[in-house]
C-alpha cells in the first residue's frame, strides 16, 4: 500500500512540473498543496493509517471532481482507490488474526 501511495505522489510531483499539465493550473495547485501539506505535517515515523487518513481520504473527493475532465486525475483516483481497498483489507485481516490469537490464548490458558 505504501508503494502505491508513494508512486502516486511521485506522479503527482511530475504532473506539477509537466508543461502539458500547466493548462490545468488549478489541478496542479491542488496537487502541490496536498503534497506539501502532507509532507510538512507528517510525523516520523509515520504509519499506513496516517498515510491513508491524511492523504488518500483527503485527496479522493477532489480527484473525483477533476477526473471528470482530466484523465490523469482519474489515474490518480484509481491509485487512491486501490490503496484504500488494500488498507481496509489489511485492517480486516489484522482483526481476524487478533481474534484467532485470542481464541488460541483462551484454549491454552484454560
């Protein structure tokens, strides 16, 4: 998941400086602002949950709006969707593993 988000962030950074993308200056400003905010406020070390909650969920609604007219925004939106799906799957698997360990603990304990 981290790789998906970091790859998307790299693509965003490239879009900001791409001369062809300059015709979408409001979109480039949005990307620049979001990347800057994320990096300025990011704790060290940071978690997948932090990335998901403070970047993925934050940019998805605006990417959706831009995706109607800018194909690159649609690509980024799909990356954010993939990251969200993966993040939720990781959370669900962790819940199930925790439940399994609690059951094993009970079985061995008593």
